[in-house]
C-alpha cells in the first residue's frame, strides 16, 4: 500500500544529449511534488553530459550504462531506485509542473501497476498530440491518440488482443511490480521496450491505467538513432523490435503463425515502400534508399532470430532481489532554491538570468489571435506581455484560437491552440457572434481547468474583447484579471450597430467586468469610458492602469528625420484597418488638401480594407482605395494602399516613413503611435480615448479634433514644412518609448498587479500593490 | 428563440453549462458519447445495405436492444447527476470545479475529473460486464436442407452449402461488431454503477456528518468555500 506521500525515483536515460538534458534538469526544478529523487543513467556519451550533471552534485545520482541500449539503461536505473514509484522521462522532454503529483495521485490505488500521461510534440511548424490513452495489439499495431477509453475499441488490425500502452517518455510504475516482472527486455535496444512491458504486465493481470492528465512536452532531439524532424534514422531498429515483439507476444495472445508471418512481412515491406516514397520525394538519396532497405532485412533477421530462438533478456530474479528495499530514504532533487528558479524555455533551454525574490508566477493569458500565425492588436499586446513576463522569470500559457487542438512554444510562452467547437449555447444561434463567443469562452474555461490540473496556473488574464474570461470568472475557479480595451458598446456606437447580437455582447462585457477580480485598463480614458458606458464604478483597489509597451528597436535601426532631406518627397504612413473607427474617412479627405500644398508627398496606407463591414461599401459601392481613385484621380498615384502586411514589412514601413498619422475616432490606447515613435517618427493623432496619454501634444507629435479633415490636413502640412520639428519630435518620441513604454516595464506592472490579486484571492486580504489604482 | 434573451438568462445558461460540463466532460460522459457514435455508425452501415430477411431482422432486433440499453444508461447518468447535485447541496459546495478549493488544487477539481482509478481497465472488464459479454455469443450457423435427388443430389447439396457460406461469413462479421458494441455498453454500465456506488457512499457519509454536527453542542459551519 502506498503511504500518504510516496517517494518517487525519477529516471532519465541519456546519451550525447547534454543540451536537452540541461533543459530538462532546469524544468524539473519546478515540479510541484517534492518527494522524488533523480537518477540519471548515462550511456557511452561523447559530449559534456557529465559536466552538465556536475552542477547538480549531491542532488542527482549519476549511473553509467556501458552500451547504447535503452532497456538496459532503464534497468540499471530501476535496480538503483529507492522510491516506491519509478517514473521515466526522456531527456528531450519537459514535464508539466504537476506531472509527478498527478501520477502519484493515481498510485494511491493499490491495484494500479503502471500509468502514463499524454505527450505533446513541440514541433516548430506542425505540433501535434503524440500520445494519449494509447493501445497496442499483440502484433505491435498501435492507436496512440484516443479521446476516451472506448474510442477505437475495435481498431482495424490483425492482432488478437488489444491492451493499454504508455509512451516511454511519460510513464511510471510501481517499483515492486516492475522488479517482479523482470524490468525491461534488453533485446529492445531503442524502441518498443515500454510497449512490450505494458503487454506483459497486462497479461500477468496487472492494471495499467494511463490518464488524460500529466502531459509532457516532447521536443525531439538528435540522437545516434534518428535526426529530429527528418526522415533519416536507423529505422531498421524499429523493424527488429517489432518483429521480435510479434514473435514473443503474438503466440501468447493466440495469433496464428500465418498471421504473425504475414505481419512480419508487412513490416519489412511497409518500410521498403516508405523508403521508396522518400526517395521519390527526393528526401533521401539512392544510396540511402538501398542501404535502408538492406538494413531492414538485417533488422528483420535479427528480430526473427531473437523472437524464435532467444529467451527474453529480463532481469534475473537474483538481480531484482539485490535492488534496495522499499522504504529507504531518498535524496530529494529539489532544494531550497528550487521554488525561486525562473521558468525555462523547453526548446532552447534558456531562462531569465535574474534572481527572483518571490517564486515565479504561473499565468494564463488569452487572445483569439496570436503570433506567429495571425494576430491583431490584442494578439500583439498579449505576445509582448508573454515575452516580458517570461523574461521576468514567470511561466506563461497563452490560450488562443487554432484549426485544431495543439500545443507549441513560442517566444516565451506555451501556446495552446483550441479549435472552435459549437457544442453549447444553441439557444443563441440566432445571434451568431454571441453564440461563437460563448462557446469559445467555455472552451477556454475547460482548457484552464486542464492547465490548473497539470501546470498549476494561478490566474487568468483575459482581454475585454470577446469577453473570453467570462465563463472562468463565473465559475470562480481562478482569479480573473481583465485587460480593458475599447468596449464593444463604444465600437457599436461608432459603427452604428444596434442589433441584439452587439447589444448582448456588450452586456456580457459588462458581466465580465463585474465578475473580474481585477481590472487592467490600458489608459485613464479607457477606465473612464467603461465607467460611463456601463455605469460601473470599480473600487480603487480593483484596478491598475497599465500602459502598453513595445520592444525598443536597437539604436542603429532608429532613423530620425534628416534635415538635408528637406524639399525631397516625404512619406506619410497610416497603419490600421481601413474602417470608420480608425478615422480613414477624414484622412482620405485630408490627403488631397495636403498634396495640393506639399505636392511631392507620398502617402502609404497599410491595413486591411474593412469597408464591407463598417457600412462604407453599402453606402458608396466601392472600397476605400476605389473610392479615393474615383474621386481624386489626380492624386491617386501619390497614395499607395498596401493591404494587410506582415510584421517584417510593417517594421520596414515604420522605419522608412517621415511622419506617422492615425486619426482614429477612438483608441483605448494606441499602440501604433508607440511603434512609430520607436523609430523616432513624429506622430499625428486625435484628441480621443487614450491617445493623449501616449502622444505629448507639441513634444512628440500633434493632436487634432477627431473627425476634422481640415485640422488633420493642417497638422500634417505644418509638420511636413518644418524639418526641425520632424526631427525633434521624432527623437522626443523615441526617448519617451524607451523611458516609459518598453515591454519589460509593462510586464513589471502586470506582475505587480497579478501578485496583488493572487494574494487577495487566496487570503481575502486587501492587496499591497503600490501600483493599484494608479498608472 | 422568439424573445430576445437578457444578460441574466445568458449568465444562468453559463452557470448551467458549467455544471453540465462538470458532469459531462469526464471519462464516463466521453465513453457514453463514443458508444453512441459507434452505435449510430454501425446501424447506418449495416441497415442501409441490401441485407434481407433474417439477417436484417437479427440486426434490427439487436439495435433495438442497444437503444434500450443506451436509454437505461442515460437514465442512470441522469440519476448520477441528480445525486451529485444533491451532494453539492448537502455539503454546501457550489457545483463548479474547484469550488471547494479556490486555488484549483486537485481535491476541488476531482469533481470534473473523477479519480480515474474508479474506472475499469478496458482490457480487464468488470465481472458483471464480462458475464454480459459472455452471454452474447451471437453466431449464425448455416442450415442446409439436403437435396434428395438421385445422382446430382449430393452435388447440389454441396453447392448449396458453398453458396450459404458467403452470407454466413458476413453475418458473423456483423455479429462480431455487435458484440463489441455490447462490450462497450457493458463497460459504460459498469462505470456508471461504480460511480453511483461511490456517490451514494459519499452522500451517506456527509449525511452522517451533518447529523453529528446537529447533535453536537457546538455546531461547526458547513464545509464550503471561503
């Protein structure tokens, strides 16, 4: 029977993978379960693995395996283990924070012999769920990803028996049971040993129960057996293992010799066909093709020989008896410094090089769009927040929208993509935006539950836009912070939308604000607008004004205006969606007036045309570019409509312009002004929303009345005709960005607010954040 | 939807879905959904073909039995849900995941994800499910009526027997699939039974606790969130 807090021996088997091993060791510092020892079994390594391990002297037991045989290495670790539970993880994987805790929870059932969790493959372009509740047949056919126990209960295959299996990179066993079973069969050099063991345990009447929880993030690293993310590897080892597996397990399960023989032939033939396809696709050379095919025959012969004529190479009972007895004390891996270790990037292994006074936070952010796939203003801000918080040492999870459910790691954050599932709230189908948003909120809530179980996230930070944190806030499961941006009600008023769908979305925004534990407006103006629109008066300790920040570009990329360019054609840049709210109509009216007075000027308008959604197309029958060309043919050649541009092109546009203009009728903050100021460009905006908190009138740019084309034209002309002001204002703007609006400063403000709200949520005591209620 | 909904109605629906999700998103709920999908697909595949006579009757009858079993499962799942709600009410917990532990620790979230240890391993069905599976040995034998004609009678009988092997072959496949459906249903039933027993035990324990608290001279507050 397992005691209240059973000890765990965590075994890592490694050869020539010092880099990934260092990453894993750093990540293990964050495990929530403290009662585990770490055993690293090092194969015949050629790199600096031992040097990496020397940094953990006294906390890690280092053993040696004389050959590159994974099963043997696993058995060496098993024989040295002192814990009641033995867990295995690959050296190129990183576990979730509560990985061991979830595993140990299962082992409280005395009948359980083994378990394993999900494995997420962190791939730069095609991340996928590699394993969850997998099953395997007696002829080595596998179904690795199932949603529930009954999915693929009758999978297509030839094997008689299908049983549960785990993946070697995420599995745990009761140590006594594993020793009694003789450990891993050492015939399996590289692959198949865990599956074979699972089958043997199940056939012996032991219970194996993998779980949906306790995932690890697998970042495949190169080894002597395979190159990651390529088709090059010693695949004949798979053939060898599979044929051995069929011959050992097939007869025991009642598979006929004819079926087993056919399966073995299919294994070899299948590999040949795969090699042929790779050769045809020019992914391997002709020589490799021939060599791979020949090696497969060699592997098949070896597997055949082993399966037919050799006994299983398990631990002899005498060796198993020599293992330490249960209950011996372990040397825990975690020490007093572990709780204050900064979060680790599971791909590069990097982490913030700062000393944390308090333990790092575990934060969940949401954003419908997120880089690198697609992003809007909220996505861009969320990305910067995630990056800044990671650099301050915190673990960040971002929940975003995707084509399918998958996890990857991007620029400091675990990015969890969720596919849209319209499986709830059918009553609201007639208000489609609300219907989609509610379903998405619920998907986020379910994901947050998983993140609590597996990663122990402490809070959810949701933008007001699409009220993504609403269901979580209603559930009360976590403290929810809401980033206040332009409210839907304000946008609807500007666009003239008065339908039920928009109204109800506004109501949901209000409900989210009311239920949020803390509000994070980006400007005083946003807070005032929320007060005015929704009639809410948040208490001073319930909000913190956090102005947005950006990444300051290096000094050598800053291009202030050069006075010698006076008289040459200057470029005026607009960035934003071409829609009414962004002030595109007064801008298009102002452009001809500017060109009449400063003829050499060139205008660049970058952004997606939204004329079909803001009513412009309905009124005029054309988009904005067409409208301008039709009404101002004389000036059309001086105005370029670029459409949507990617981030790289956008930075080029910022760098190359001389003046930036964005006459939005309302902006809650105005990140675009900061981005232009970052390159020392003077800016022109409107006296609306939070823009005056970004642009210092007369110092870093000019502010005009919203919707006034004449005033806008006058401001642009006055700057274009004053090279000294162009330069001075640009440089002043750059200084303002560096001093007040960097993403790290923003992240520190968020961190301060988060710590305060977590304390308040956990203790009910008032927060002590000096920033609360202030900017 | 004839009348425009109000924000309060939407929020009530949100709360309902949280409660519903807490019960429907566990492994039992997923298993039931999977069984239903498999059942529907099998019915479609088997009955939409040109199967005739006795084979079709056999399949249709079996599907009717499955429908009854699914209805039974649904009823038991509903009863389980009612019991869980009763449990929440008795214990003073709000029926959301993590309600009893606002930091979201495993104890609170166990509501949404019942300890998986309660579930039988698919490779090792429980006793009752195993018996149910064993009782459902669906099989069809060919009944060949011998032809009594002289000389060619034997030949014709063998020919008839050969012709009969083809439908028997397919019907056996059908029967195998049906057995798997039944196996899935049996497993789900066993899970429901197990969870039901656990919930009843919890309710009884809490009832006893409440009685003890009432009987005591210094009543303690009911367990619940801060």
